[in-house]
């Protein structure tokens, strides 16, 4: 296990679920990052990261969390996606 200290701040969290071979090998995780890159989030680009916790260990029903550092003020978070 690797432990890293991440700077305190506001993060938008995205969850990718599915079969591990599709999430990692077939690019579902990359597709989710592509969606994030094309959102209207006011990103800080300081500490974006993926969490592979206990739920990521199930190869048929894995779950990976993506956290993206954002500049957030209460009531101002708007996410737009490009189809």
C-alpha cells in the first residue's frame, strides 16, 4: 500500500463502476477522465487522484473513485458535459 498526503481542499468526486477488465483494460476509466476534462469545472490542477480502495478489489464489480481538485464557492458549482 502507498500512502500520500493530499493537500486539503474541495474535490469533485466521480465513481467508475464495472468489470475490472472493462474499467481498466478496455479504457472505461480513461473515458471517465475524458468526460471530466470536458466539464465546466473550475479545476485547480493541484491534486487530482484515483482511489483504488476495497471496492476496487472485486474483479467483476470494481469501483474506482476519481477526485478532482476544484475551486468551489457555495452555490456556484455547475457541471456541464459535452456529449
